[in-house]
């Protein structure tokens, strides 16, 4: 078997940075297309954290004053470079997180659209000032919109290109500078993002890049967030980690934009197009092995169409070979998913997969196995962990309901509120039902995995606060300054 080794540096002030001590690096190993790949990534120390903040603070002085015309030109060039290097970054994602070609292509195309949208927004009203009316006719008040300063963007691994760019693009478009803190599971993809800003001609220090070992996360975050120059952070990831980040940021008086976990429901009403609903559920549940914050977790099906829907969904799973067995990012995540399935099974749930032996779902087949088949679970009850916990894997539960109020009640007890779906041929009925749900985005006759660069994205409750996307996302990274002129 052939062996390859790749080194991933930090980027500070436009320079690749390799730290001298071996304790400030970490290794990732994987087997990809008959070759063994070892990635040695740098792990930021306290000094490099301070250096990254200092660099961003220096760059902010000039970048915040850069003309909108020049800013837009740089973003359009960034999108152009990304398009030209699309095959390169697709291959990196496929090696790094076991992404399918479909998922890596979605990441690429949506990232290009996001950057192009950012280019169009640099002259939008969000960044414009206002002249509000005042009581004194001889006075004038001007309200300016200004960037915040240095932004910390913390990106996850599961959609590494889209969410990596999202963590910094809006902030930089608004005139801020940013530190991209990448994931230890996708260091190459996140390095690619920061290096592309450099290649596109953005000034040094506008986008710096840090990585760290998992065990260094708290120290790195606290070092950065304590710096006065850091004016805001954004985080996309689990609710558990989000609680820790927001708590620590709050002590430093730093606001956060948080997009956290989701327990995403789909309601299939009695008048739904059942075959389409089953296709949308399968796509929402199993795309990227269910490792998406918007992945479908639980389907509430009207009793009148439950059997028909159940059979349609089972047929899709059994006849779609690409989801028969999927690979999780780590053995730890695979073990957690098996634990959820095993807990449900022991408490009376019925487990369906495309495999002949469903017992293989709940046992490791070797302690380092990361494979999990697409799984459908029937008979889920509140006593089961899966009833309330985000699965973040290729499994979906289906549950029948007798009335719409019952379905709304089940969803209303959930602490999460990121994405949901409603399937019905009566659009107005679906619309009025959607308005009852305390959820950030509801998709009628579509999949729960749906986001675009022109719409807001964020959740209710334990799914976080604030919004990414378009003007809503841009407004997260600006502040107002009022100047009153008196005669």
C-alpha cells in the first residue's frame, strides 16, 4: 500500500506557520483509495493565538476603510479561484471526511454562490447609514453603520467548505477581519479556505487561520476571546459545546452568533404525496450520512397514510445501494450512534436496515469499525434516548399520529428548533401549520436539508440564536454610530 504524508500549517499575517515543537502538532491517519494518508497539522500555542489577533487588528485599520468597489472585486475573484480549483477541493473533502461526490459538489457550488452573494452585499442597505428625523429642525442626526473589528469564526468538519467560508465571509464583507478556527477533523479543507483568501489578493491579516488539538480547545478559545480586539465570535456545532463557548464568551463580554444542534421533524399529513415525502425524508436523513445539522431525525406520519409511507421509505433504503453502509467520521461517533440504536431496540423499537443481519448495526464488527447502515426505527417512545437526542447519523425514526394537534404537541416539547418539513397537497393548510411551529425554517414539500445564500439560517431554543445568510448574516457583524450635529 502506498503512503502519503501532508503537512498543514497555520496562516498568520499571510505566512504559513510551522511551530518548532512536536507537541504543537497532531496527526490524522486514514486509508483512501488504496493508499495510506497521514496528515500532520499544526496546533496553535498561546503565542500564535496572540500573533493571529495582533495581525487581524493591524489589518482591520486599513481593511475597514477599503472601498466597496475593491472589496467586491476581491470577493468575485475569490469565487473565480474557487470555481477553477473545484476538483482539488472536492478531492480533499472526499479524502478528509469521507464525503461523497454529491456532498463535496454541494459544498463547492453553495460556497461559490455564498461568496458571490457576499460580493453583491457590500453595497447593500445593510451597510448604509440613515438620517432619522429629530425634534429640533436646526439639528441633524447621522447614523453610520460600521464593522465591529476582529471576528473569531469557529467552523465544523461536517460541511467543511460551506461552513468554513460561512464563518468568515459575511464578517469580512462587512469590513471586519477574521480568524478562521478550523476543525481538527478537516484541517486541509479549512487551510484551503484561508489560503484561497490569500491567493485572491486579500490583504495579509484579513483572514488568519488557526488549528489546534482537541485537548487544547479550551485554552486556545479562552486566549483568543479574552483579547479586547476580538469583538464577536460565531460558532457552528453541537449544543453542548455551544453552551461552553457562549458561557466563556459572556464572561469576556463578547456576543456570539450560534448555530447549534437540531432535532429535525417532518410531518406527513393525510393528503401528502407519500412517494415524494418518502424521497424527501430519505434525502434529508441520509445525505452526508446524516451528519448535517438539518438532517431529518423523526417523521410524524398521519395514521391514514402510515403504512403506505413506511413501505415507500423502506423500499428507498433497501434499493439505494449508496446508503446501505455509510462511514462515520470517527469510531467514537459510530459507537454513539450504535448506542442510540441499541437503546431503542432494548426498549422495544423495531429496527430496519438494508442489511440481512440487523444485529450488525448495534455491534462494532471490530472495535474500530466506523460503518453504519442507513437505519429506520419504528415504535420510538419518550423513554428512548433517540426520542430527544440529535442522532447526527444515518438513522431516522417514524411515528404515527392521530391528529395535527398531537403532532404539534410532540414537536413543541422538543428543546431544538432548527429545521422541519411538512408534506401536504394543501399549501395553505401547511402554511398555517408551519406558523405554529417554533422552528427557524420549515420546508413545505421539501427536505429539511435546505439552505441558500439568499435566505436567513438559524434556529430557535437550543438550536442557537442569530442568523447567518444574506443581509441578515451581514447585519450580525456591524454596529451603529450616531453623530448629532447641532447649530
